């Protein structure tokens, strides 16, 4: 008989993926959310309970987890500014590695499983799309920090699931801009944008990813999974699809090469994931770009 965990602790619950996870899990689980803010954006406190927490503070993490005693901890909290990681590697590792260490230690104390969000940046982008068993080779500080956090879990002795994803986007209350919302804002104001046409990957709707993670919890799956949108495309082609879908001016979008841009961190160029394992084991079919944009548009009232 398949059983769902009763208590789920979500770190970074005010972020894009965190909000989507709260939305899909609150009807079937008791949700405990943590983030840096002193108050929460969620008004319904029936099946959701909020606590302010910095995952880099070891003592606070252990104390809160000991009190809550979650069955599962989903860690969506991370420092994801890849160029910022190159400028501030100590901060990057303190959050992305130190924070995971703290969560693992706390989880061990209460017998909880950890679901860790990781990234395609653990690969060098030379031979994508990638399977779960392919050998990682990160190019920059961000990717190295995410790979290190994976190894911490794999060597921890606790139950874990590592979920690698990429190009996450969507609409939610008060979250920072993602590729789609950033592009829409620029085009609405008539601004010309340069988008790289030599970076390939799978754009991923946060709602779609959250539903797949729910399947992981319900089925009790462990190990490493690649989860993303099912359509592999370049950033430039993705941008054109966004503009056409929302009836914005495609002429404002100009192609560029990655090495033409002044970006501090190296990007994996030929990335992407093979979804055979995730779709087969979870029974979840990921959306393509058009399907995802329709969901996002309905949420935005477009």
C-alpha cells in the first residue's frame, strides 16, 4: 500500500517553486514552510504553518526540525545567481552546501528524508541532453556547489531524493523575475533584447515540476531524477515562442552568442535532460512550452 508522508517541511517556501509546492501539497499533507522573512505571504494557516529560518544557521535548523519532526524536508532554498556565485563563492557555498549540511544533520536526528533541488549546471553542457547516470563536470562555482550538495546527501546515510531541473519559470506572488516574466516586461516596454541562440535546454514550468515532486513523495521514490519541461530548445527560440504566444513584438528579440555577453560564469551550452526515468517511474508526463505558457497565462489573467 502506498502512503504519503504526513508532515512536509519546505525551505524557501516564498520562492517560485516553494509557493507551487505549498499549493499542490497542502490538500494532502501538513505543510511547514520556512523562509527568511519574519511573516508569511500565505493567509491559510489551516494546513500550512510558517516559521522564519535561515538554513545556514545550524543550531536554528536543528531546533526547528526537532520540534516539527517532519517526514520529508524539501529544500528549494538556494543562492541561484550564477554570476553572483562567481563573485561571492563563499556566500554561494555557505547557502548551497552549508545549508544542505545543516538540513541533513537535522533530518538524521528525526529520521526524515531530504528532497534536494539541483541543477543542470552540474554538467558542462558539451554532450547534452543528459541521463541521470551521466558524469557531472560543473563549469563554475554555482554548479560545483550544487554537485557538492548532491554528494553530501549521497554520503549521508539518510534517505534522499535529488531532483535536477533547469530554466525554471512561472508566475507567483512577489517572486523575483524569471526568464519569461523578465522578457515579457522588456518587450511590453518596447525594449530591444539580445538572447543567446547557442544555449540549449528544457524550459520548466514551476507548476509542472511541483506536481512531479508530489509524485515523488506519494510513491516514496529515492535517488536522482532529471525533471524539466519535455521540449528542448535554445533560449532564443524559447524567447520567440514567448513573444508570439503573448502577442508581443518578436522584432525586438535579437540573437546573440554566449561569448559576446559579459557574463562572469560559464554556462553549459548543449544542456537538456532525458526524461525517460522520471516519466516512467513517476507516471508523470511533463509539459511542452505551449502547454506551460497556457497555464502561466491563465494564472496571470492574460
